[in-house]
């Protein structure tokens, strides 16, 4: 055992295989499996901190985690060694040493999520755990026009969960892009940070516009109201992916630029 060192990991996981990121009494969260696997390699218990605590069903392509260890191990041990003790639904992609001041959550400058919506008349068994499903084609142009009102810094109280524990509802959205790829409609959201359920609630509102259930200007009205009761329902978790987290040393972490999916 040597001096304590801080290691940052980039993870990918299938959200459908776990009850979310954060440790749970039944031990079925990503954090539970990861900490057990790291402890096996390190030879001592560890505590991890992540960039974004994803909900059950939400996927990650570039989740960032840090932990401290007094065990001297090659970086390959924190990747292949840890992976050998993880279930199939989660795997470490990169490991890098970072200084003691690095913090996976509070040190992040930006986070990006991608939401996938399959627009088709019938459900598809392979897409069901990977994308939300709507029965009709969506008006992507109307959704883009509605999304403009969400760009910039706003109070997003109308799009936060009632269980959200953030001190402030103010966030800054830098990018909200909507594209079509065959049957899929792809929404990329980039912000300094997101509130609990914020992306899924924003997507729900944009989908109502895309379906013609609400006019383009309705999204701006909901935003200004700061009233969650006036917005659309929260979209399903399986369409949501954490695709990137940006840090000052992002070039070495392997978590930025955002990973593309599909």
C-alpha cells in the first residue's frame, strides 16, 4: 500500500440492467457493482462519485467516476481487472490518474445527453429497451422552432421532478439539436448541468409539439410559468443516454466529445 491516489474512470452501461446509478439497499445499482469490483482489485473498500446520477433504465456511454485508493496498480487493472468482476451490463472504458482536486461531479463543465425516439406504427422488440416509441411521425421542424425558447439560461422549474434536490432550478442549455435518422428522431441536449428528469421532461414537451397537440409557442409559455403541472408527462427512461461530460482535462479522460449513438 502506498500514498492515496485519485483515479477517474469512464463507464458505459445498459440502464435496463440496473436500478439506476445510486447505491440501493438491494445492491442492484451500477454504483454497488462498480464499488465491489474496484474493491476486489484494490484490496480495500472504495467510495465512488459520478458525474451524473442516472435513473433506472437510463443508459450511459461516457459516465465519469472518481475514487481514491492507496493500492498501487497499473491502469490496465482499473480497466480490464475491474471489468473482469463486473456484470455484462456495465464496463469501464478508460482509466486515468487525476490530481486530488479533480471531482467527477463538481468539476464538470458541461454534460450532454441524447434521447432517441422511434416513430413507427408498431413496436419493435429490439428497439424497445433502447428508444422511446411513438405511433406517428413527428414534425421535427416544429420541434426545432419550439426548442429555441429553451436555449440559454432559464429557471427550469416547469421541467424538473418534484423529487429534484437541486438548490437552484436555473440551468444554461447551450445546445438542443433535433435530427431524423430513418425511423429515429434524435435529440441532443447540452448544458452546464441538468435538473432531475429535466431532459425527459423537455423531450415530452417537444414531442407534444411534434405531434400537433400543442403549438410551437406553448413550450415558451410553460417555461415562463415555472409550473410543472402545465407541462407534458415525463418521457420513458430507456430513450435517454448520457453521452459526454466535459472537464478541463477532457482530452485525457476519454469522455468528450460526446459519444454517438446509435
